[in-house]
C-alpha cells in the first residue's frame, strides 16, 4: 500500500523493533481447503491471491465534498497514475474534470483531502502532483460556468511546506486556510504507522509535533505559519464562526500517546490558547475519558463535541456534549445531549443554533439524525441502514451543503461496492442504500465473490449483542462447514458492513474460501450506547468472551456448522481476545492471533500508547498490577491446548512484537503447536501487500491443518 493509499484508507495512524527473525513470504503450500465450488486441493497462495484480487476488483473512491451551494462535487478517485481530485456538476456527476493535469509517463503522484471555500468557487486540497514529491496545499479556482459544462479551472500552490500537511479548512469568511502540519515530519503522525527504531533519548529526541498552520487563502508558495504553540500536539480543529479563533483538541507531546489525556482549547489568532475543558480534571461521567470532533455553534456561544470511552485516536464514539465557548463556570461541567442513547455518535455538525446533525452507529447500522439541543424531543432520523459511510475525513463524517438540505458521502455494504451517495434531509427516513440518491456508478457490474451476509442479534448477560454472519460461498445447507470467529480491534470499535475488505484477516475472504464467518460486536464495541461500550472495563476477556461464545452457540444451533471445526482469529484487541480465549476455553480448535497482547503487565511498559490503558483498567499497572494480571493470557498459559499461530510487525507501537514473542515462547514451552511470524518494517497496520497476503495464506493453512474438512 502506498503512502497515499494509507492516507486515503486509514486517516489515523501509531517504537519497537522485534528481536526475532523476520519471515518475508511463504512458498505455495498445498492443503485441503473447504469447498468453494472449485477443486478442493489447490495451492493456498494461488487461491488466496485469486480471492484478494476479487476483493479489490472494485474501483476506489477517496474523500468527497459537495460545494456549499450544492452545485458541484469534488471527489478523489484512483487512477492509473495515483489518487487524483476530480470535479463534476452535482446533477451530472458522470461528467468529471481532473483538477490537475496528469503527470507524464504515468508517474505516480497523489491528491486528497478536499475542502470547499464558502463561495463554492474555490477548492483546497492536499497533493504532490504539481510539486517535487512534497505534499502541499493547493487551491483550485473554478469558473462560474463549470456547472453548465464549460470547465475552467486555475490551480495555485498555496504552501511551500517541509513536512506532513493535512485536513485543510477554509475560514467561514473564506480569507484563510487552516490545516494540520508536522514540520520536518519523518513518519505519519499517529500510532498505526511503523515506529522509528529506538535511538537517542527515548521520548525526548526526535519527537514530532502536529500543529495548526494558518495561511492567507490568496497566498502563493508561502512557508506555513504555525498558529498553535510548540508544546501542544493538535489532533482536530474547527474555526469559530467569525473566523477569528480556533477550537481544537490537543495534548503535550508525544502526540501518539497523549491523545487520551487531551484537552479542549480555544485560541484567538495571534493570542495564547485557553483550555476550556480538561477531562482528567473534571468531575462527573467524563472524568478521565476522551474527547473528539469539537464543533463551534453558528452563534459562537457554544462548542459541541463527542465524549466517551475511546480506545483509539480516530475511532470515535460516545455521547454528544455541549459547553459554553467561553469556558465552564466554576464547578460546572459540559451538558450531555444524548444520555442513555442506545447508539454511538461519532461525528457532528450544527444544523442551526438549536439543532445538531449526528452521524452515529446504531446496532450495526450507519445512521444520521437531527438532534435538538434543548428539550426532550426525539431525534429525527434522516437515514439508518446496514453499511459504512464517510466523506474520508473523520469517522462517519459527512459533507453537506450550506443549508444542510443535502449530505454527500461514500457508502458501501457487504452487498454494494463503494459509490458516492446523497441524502436529503427533507422527506421520510431512508432505511437502505437504495433509498439514497446514488451519484456515481463507477462500480456498476462488480459482483461479490463471497457468500451472503446476515445481521445477527442474540442476548447474553442482559445485553443485546449484534454481529455479522457470512455464509460460505456456494453455500449448500446439506453440508457441514467450518466456522471462523473474527474479533474486531479496538475494543471501542465495531465490525461494520462494507464491501471487500482491508487488512489481512478479512471475513469476506474467509467466506470466499468456504467458511462460515462470525464477526461479533460484543460488549466494549460501539453501536449500543456508552454503557455497552464501557461494559468491559476492568473485565477484558471475560464478559466480552461470554458474549462471543453465546454468538457461537447461536450460529452452531441454527446453521450447518461442525462444532469440531470452530476457529478464532483477530487483530489488535482481536489478537488479544484470541490469545486470552484459548486460555479460558477449548471450544476453538485452531487460532490465529494478529498483533496480539499476551501480558498486560509487560505490555504497559513496552507500548507507545500506554495512556489509553488507565481509563480501561482504572489505574496504572504500577498502582494496581492485579487488574492487569486478571486479563493476561500469560498467567493462564498452562491451560492452553489450542494450536495458535501469531503474526506481528516488527515496528508495531500499539501491540509490540515482544508480546507475540512471549506468547509463542510460552506455548512452545507447553508443547502446544504454535508458530510466530514477524514481518519487517511493519507497524500496527500492515502496508506491504505481500505481507498482507502472506498473513492470510498462513492463517488459512493453519485453519486447514487443525480444522480439516471432513
């Protein structure tokens, strides 16, 4: 995956170098796989490559934005020479015009992160197609007759940056552009990217700080002027309605670790920042939790934000909160606008001074509602359907016209490849993708290569639990099949309905290769309200595992699954759940742990993001080691009988390689079949396609070996 694909697909990113030999690729193994309608005995690598090619057959779409007046669309599309920004009239989205000229000889370049000016005549974007490889902010000026089919576009390079730039936003008066900037950056900001090899004074040398830069919108090749102080790493920001101030979420560096203790600031341009809310110092339900997506009200009097228990920067969920933009009165606190709401709001925008539009997860559905700020009126639903939506900027974020009559976004589901859609806020609620206005048709005719998918619901310990069940390709109810349980990362995240798959361990790929696949959303996940998300605090591997096992019972009881052929896998938190589950039950006959955690006690001192752990465990490991030991697989390792494969990147900062090494070493000592594969130059999110393929090849070989088809 290229750097630009990283930017397009991940948009959130995270020092460690593994001490075991790295394995690069695997030879063509021959094992017996479940029947997929073709010859059963086939080289695994060849079959996997064929499936992965099918999963990625659809055309890619990146960020999308509708102009404030609703007349034009700007979207990022993948072409043969890289990701490129294109324009189209809203009513004729098929008539596209590339903003910049194609580079010669198919030389690769990239463009992304589109943002309209309030006048709907200028478009800011990030790119390197008109420079020397360095990303910069560009502004495209668009002629007024563009929407009538007479394209006239002039592009000007706004900045001359030396570092990482991203997320440009025009001020409400259109005179300035603000953006995030890491001056002299040597790696993407965040925890998913591969960490630097440790050298020098750890935690002090080479620390890179992301700040807000502000430049005049009419400038040409200017050096970015940093607006926020050097001691604050900024994650997200919003302009005040008068264009004179910024609201932002920030923390002291290092940025990849301190997001979990970030504060909400306001700052007038040219002045010093003012911290108006600090969760670590607050009383009430937000104490010690996380905040994200600050949004200034149109009258300038209030700031709304998302607050709650979040395990990863960029994976947002919680409740919607409101506080005065001048700061809280003494002993006051922000006001919760969504108490006990059984959903997980992830992104917000103001409709007017009295209402917010909230984009949220609702038990497997993506949902947009109009929420009153005052009173007890119920939220009005604009749409709610099983699928994944977004405009490419933040979790579940959407682009809207100035009057909020129309929202534009990319959407996808297990049954529908990605396309750009519009939702109109007038009229009845929409409950399916087909009820939206489809604006693009770039993937017409692309068919899925995996089996059908159903949303499942089951009850356990008083909770309603939702998950997805993928049927095997070419499903025959007269046959018995193996079942693979795929646990998502997080834990504050959710498995969602989406076309194809990213990463190595993908439910649709296992389905295409002949397995039933259960993707559960147990307690700790988003989608059922903040109490459900917080229900696994101090309880990792217990209640959430019971929810998963109850889901397995549901599937085995209703579908033709061989109970002796049930496997378990997952990445990150899913990798931890895999490692821990095999110490608690022999239900799973084979397991594959991706980037897992085997010992929370040693993990606390190894990872680069230890700040996330206190909200979940209640204290640091040095204050309460027992609560960490309670959920550590290594403390129950003598109970394991399940053959387990572990895979990890050697520069993973979120779940460092020594965790997988420790687990593998212990299983080997217990004479349990095991194998460890460490991949070079990989962080928490793998970027090398060969490595991602290799992980899936090995996983399939492992399941086929220890859960053989009968």
